[in-house]
């Protein structure tokens, strides 16, 4: 029995605009999913005084994604994540690795 998890609503679309060093997120229904994810991730990192445009922070972001993939694969190997339920979240995490490049 799987537990419910909180999810980020990716249907709220946003477009990022750079003004100097300030990143602002504006609603834009036509923005691609990766752009929306990148803007959301950047806003979270900026709230902590960091930015995904910093190479070291982007690398740490990708390391965290690699850890999440390892956890997901381990859950699949132990039977906690059934066959057929692994591909979609795994692909989402792999795509998220490109978020820093979208900024």
C-alpha cells in the first residue's frame, strides 16, 4: 500500500525573466515544463540565498537528484515501488537534472 505524497503542481505555469541578478517568476501558460520546473527550483534555492546558476550549486542539485534516483531504485528493488510505477518518476528526475541549464 503506497502512501500519498505531496506533489508540485506543474500545471501552474511560469516563465522566468532576468533583471540584473534578480529572478522573477511570471505566470505563462505556454512555458515548457522544464522551464517551469527550473523557475520553481531556482525560487526555492534563492529563498535559501543560493542560485542554480552557480556551478557548484548546480552540481550539488544534480548530486541530490542522483541520490533521489538511488533511493527510487532501491525502493523498486525491495518491492516498495512495483514494476510499471518506476519509469515515470525516474524519467521526471532525469529530466530535472537539466533544470540548471534552463536558467
